[in-house]
C-alpha cells in the first residue's frame, strides 16, 4: 500500500512507516521499528511452524496404505526407528518425534 504497487518485501525504507502506522512506539532498549520487526518475525515463525504441522497431518492422512499383511508389517517395521545417541527421540518415517509421552 505504501509503495503504490504490489510488493511482498518489507524493505528497510518502509519498515519505520509501517511500525508507526501499526502503533509501535519506542521503548527503552528497542525502537518502534525494532519492536515491530521482532514481533513480525515471531508471528511469521509461528505461521511457519503451524504450516509444517498442518502439512505433516495432511501427509499422514493422504499416505497410501499397502494392502494386506505386508502393509501392516512394513508400517510397523519402518515407522519408528531409534536415533543413535538419544533415548528421547525416534525417527518416525523420516521425521524426528518424541520417543514417549513422558519426554
């Protein structure tokens, strides 16, 4: 909006204006633009984390099962594998997962 054109980047020259427009103020130790950018990155990280969780859940829902007893055996054999050097984490089909609910 500030640049008058479609823009996906939050460049240095407009960060201060956006911070002011969103009501960020200077505080001891952090300027308004620093507070805005810190908040922006924390929220962007949360969005990325939630997107990864959502995509992972979709992948699990869409995974095709191998039919019959072969599918059952391979699902358990390949699903959880110990990771060397730790008892708290396992390899869950290519993803790191907690070994148990008490971890």
